[in-house]
C-alpha cells in the first residue's frame, strides 16, 4: 500500500447490488428457451435476494435476527450458483460471463459464511 493511502473499503451493499444487476443483465441475454426462462426467473430471485437480505441484516433488531438474515444471504448466494450452473447457453461471451457470476456467487457465499462464523 502507498504511504498515506487508505485501505480499500469494501461496500458489501454495493457489491450485492452490482451482483444482482449483472445477473439481471445476463438473464436478458440468454437464448430464449422454456428452460432458460424458468431458470432465469429463479436465478434473478436468488441473486436479488442476496442484497435485499443484506440490507435487512444491516437494519436488524437483534443479533439473532442479524445472523438469520446473513445465513439467508449465504443460502441465496449458493442458490444463485446452482441456477448459474443449470443455464443452457452457447459457448462464448455468455459462458465467460456465467463463470464470472458463478465466481462472484462463491465469493459472496464465503464472505457471508465468514460473517456468520465471526458473529457467533
């Protein structure tokens, strides 16, 4: 780190919002099939739920409520990865994008898992 420079702050609320936006954009570009339509709906629900539950956790009224919401965030990030693995797609840009999104879902799952571990 450069002297006098502050360490980079990670805004998890912004990160989960960006993840949700990227997933929605990704789903818009999927080939139009019945399977992709249904999987896309589930993927969007799971991915957008990560950030929504993180906001709820940030406003929690008790430690128990906070932990429950963070566990839901972790669960929804994991579910997002599941749906990303199921999407039918052509090779190329969509495949690369799904790999990036899958990696982000894994990283979010690990972050929320670490928060749960440190909070218990």
